[in-house]
């Protein structure tokens, strides 16, 4: 397992993307799969920055772990902010057909993107913060 701990600030999300590229390349993921994972992980980290920051001055830290498995890779993005209220139904595809780009909601599509780009997405939230667990299976 490889672990990173970054400040809860958008400027540091690129470090997570670079690390993911290195780990996924070693696991022989395709370029397309790596790009999909980078977008999904960026969304998870962005959510951690936006919603996970504690009230303490200076924010908090985001923990990111990359866990290679025989089937692929699991990436966990964790913050220690207040619990994130969500429902499993929010992971379902939002009705986007027939909507103009200018009518798209600001925010709120992160979980949808993660679900669309990864094979499994789980969100676990509680008193100790929120974990977003992203899994991508290696293609045969």
C-alpha cells in the first residue's frame, strides 16, 4: 500500500494525480483507464477539500491510499471533516439528457463522474470523517 497525506487545499491535488499515474502504470493499466482514474480521484479529493475541511484554522489533511490488489487497484480518499450526508441513490446517473450546458448544476456531479469512471464507488461517512473508496479492475 502507498499512502499520501496532503493539505486540504486544491493546489495539492496534482500530487495525488501524479502518484496515481506512477502506481497505475506499474500495475499495467491502460492510458485510458489511468486518465479515468485521475479524473475520479481528482473529484474525490476536490470534494474532500470543499466539504471535509475542519473548522480549525488552516483546514485539515486529506489521506489518500493506493492499494494494489490481484483484481486491480483500490484508492481511498479520507478526510476528517464533518459527516457527508448522502444516499446510495445519489450515485445513480442524474438525468442529463436534454439539458443545456448552461443549465447544469454547479457541483453535485462529482459522485456521478466517479461512478461513471470507476468500477466501484463507496462512500462511508461518520463522526471520524468521510472515506471515498474507488475501485478499478484491471482489464484482461
